[in-house]
C-alpha cells in the first residue's frame, strides 16, 4: 500500500509542477516577485493536499501565534530538516514571502528549479563557504528590508530521524547583522517522509514554531547554541519514539 500511495503522490507532483512551473516562468516576464511568490505557494498547497489525500499524512501545527506581526517586520526562520516535506509545507504556513537558502545545483531540476530561479531565493555554492556566507548576509539584508523572511536549515542538509547534524552559524550571523529575531522550528517529518528512499508512510507530522529569539547584542555562535538547544529539545517532545 505504501508503494501505491508513493507512486500516486509522485505522479501528482509531476503532473502539477510542469504546468505550474511553466506558467510561473512565463509570468515572471511581466509580474513582480511578490505576486509570483504567492502564485508558487498555491502549488505548494496543492502538493500538501496531495500529501494528505494520497499519502495519508496529516499535519499538526502549534506556535503560529509566535510569528512576528507586521508587513515589514523581519525574521530569520531556522528549521529542523528531515525531508523534502518541510520545504513544501512551511511556505504554506507563513504570512510573508520566504527566501530559501539552498545549493545552486537545485536550479537544474526541470520546471521546479527553473521556477525557483525566478523567485527571490539565495542559491549558494557550497564549495566556497566564505563566499556563500557573504552572499547570504548581503542578499539576506536586502530581502529582509523588503518584508521577505529568510528561511534556512542550519544543519545544512537533511538529517536522519532521531539524529542531530552540525548546526552552522550562517543564519544567526545574518540575524545579528540585521538585528532580526530568530524563529526556531521543529518538524517531525521524518516519520512519514524519510530522508532517503522513495516510500512514504501515513501518519501525523507535527510542526512546532518557537518564540522569537532576539538577536540584538548577541554573538552568532552563542545564539545558534540557544536555537539548537530549543530545536533539539522540542524534537524530543514532538517525536519521542525517535529518541529512545
């Protein structure tokens, strides 16, 4: 049954991303970036609908009240990263356009990557860490002033369920530079959508959004330690069986 569900879900994603991606690329010739973002979010919502219907994955969100208010209020979102699910889900939850920080190679993915290239994203070269950090800070500053929130996965890559990666400080460096609060996010997506492999499973995915952590007067490393402690503690609360 999991195989059938996974095949149907993959087919749903492929059938919807092709027309949606083409439409976004064509529309980008005339339409501004903000309307384009909300057009892309409609596809994300379509995928999440398919995730619920075809895969039997339910989503429970808590902490939405912790998100900053105001059209131009800046925020840097730092999230746990276990699967592709959170990259599709989190944009559907946020009241602001998001700019993901991701590796440049993803732009080569047909339709999906092409459309992402037309949005306000920060695509970096992982092989040049110093250059990438400078790019994140420079582009991030500009986007935050426009009301775009920056979202990063501080562990840098998808992490196996129940495991902890190395938390990098690029996100907290950006937050400190811009005096923007950090919003920590814990996501238990790995129980239904594993880090690797094609098969996906029904179940409940929980998303927990933490209170804003001020960055003013903080050191990036010390701030990241606080973010990491909150995320990893929260992960044990929303997915305790993974940490037995």
